[in-house]
C-alpha cells in the first residue's frame, strides 16, 4: 500500500509513503525520488499515515499535494489530495465481490472522493460513473489512459505454444478468472460455435490466475460439451502471453464491466483482433480495431467469434491496421504528463 506526495522546492520531488520496504521492481531511491516507511501497517490509512503527515508538517516537512494511486486517501490529510479511481464495479456488481471488500470499497472510496481536490481515472466511461455516483463535476476529474506496453517476444511463438500444449486454431482469454469476466457465457458461446457452426477444430484457451468465486467456472468447464477443446492453462509469463496473442485467431474479453481493459490493447499490439463487450469502457479501448458483442447474450458472443473466423485475409489485415493506428493514443508518457499537470495545478506549483 503506498501513496505519492509531490513537492516543488527544487524541481519536482516525490516522496513515496509505504507500510513496508519497496518491492524489487519499484524505482531505486535517487535525487527527487525517495521512500518513507511508516509502520505499523494496521489501519494505515486511518491513523498511522495521517499521524506521520501531520507530525511531519509540524516539523517542517511540508508538501504541496498528496497523490494516492488507489481509491483511498488518508483519513485526515494536511495537504490537498488527489486520488485515482479505476472503476466502480463494486457499486454496479456488488454480488461479484466479497462482502467485506464491497463494504470497504464503498465507504472509503466515497469518503476519499468527497474530500479529494481532484480525481484521476482511466476512461471516459469511468469518468461518467464517478460523476453519477460521487456527484463530482467534469472539471474535477481527469482521464489519463493507461499505455500500451509492448513486450518483445523471445524465441518463437510456436515453441511457447508447444510448451503450453496448445494447438491452432484457437481464441484466447487472458485475465483473472472471476465472475465479472463473464467466462460462463463465453464458454456457452464457444459451445455453440463448435456444435452448430462446424468449427470442431477451434480451441478456447483461458489463461490467468484463479480469482474469487471461481467454483461455478470450474464446474461449467468440467461439464462443458466442448471440454476437450477448452484449455485452462493458469498463469502465463509475458513471453507466453504475447505468443498466445500473436498466434490466436482472436482475443476475447466479454466482461460485464471494465474500467479500461489492457488485454485488448495487448492483443492489438500483437496483431490480433479483440472481441469485446459493447458495454462500459471497452468500445472506447478498441475503437475501430475490435468486434463488439452484447456480453449478456450467448448468441451474440458466438456471432462475434464467427465474424472474426470468417474474415478474409484482407479484412483481417485492415482491422488490425485500424486497431494499431487507433491504439497509438494510449501512451504511458502522455498519461504521466496528464497526472503531473494535475498535481502541479492542485499543488499550486
């Protein structure tokens, strides 16, 4: 759990507050970037972090603005605060979360949003949700899109597929296995494609960690009429992930709600057409480079899969090129600059 504070005594200086030592892949401390470990971790945002901030201010350690990378800001903060809200799925689909998580997310996000000087989010759709649920105005929210991370493929895609025992052709889902991802309807749609549309060789690859409330997914997969064509491969490395994308007929993300949706961008980067839900932020993510389906309709998900299967080479190449051109708008550099601009404005620097 960590938050960032920015100051401008001599240029931009960032202090990252943590409840434990920084993990290995975090940036090394340097001039302008430092870490402050504040313990104990119990009720950190409620009392321990606020106490350190107030004591520090009294001792002359003043900051211009506090930035939380998550939904939660400190219970009390002596500086203007900016928070990040990625989505409000816990309000729209509380049944897909543990009750304790819903309670915490609902109460703490409401408090943090109410007291924040500004909110940063990751899509226009989530911005509209924040306006609706937290009664913020448009000028109190900035959209900073995530970027499209490009991972170089080491070795050959074919070798990675052999390691995972995957045969072509296949469609692929990569992400956490949880109810909100709508995998049950995806499996039912895949069964339709296999049984009614004569694509008996098509495979469905599901890659990712098992999340919460996955019992129904396990049951449906084990009893599926197409279970011989369904491969649940668990966690995959970056190399394996991009090999799966690159060799797939299509990548599928038909979740009921997504604050953004990195997997479709990764698929576009790998040269694969994404099939995504027509709801929430996903149309915003893929633009003209993806196929939209109704995530509540098994028939329409099957229709989207069949549409991609039946593309001619020229149609496929055109859509992939359109997707890549559209995806150029998603840049980590642009996102970082937007966040920095907000922090400067709120901090008055």
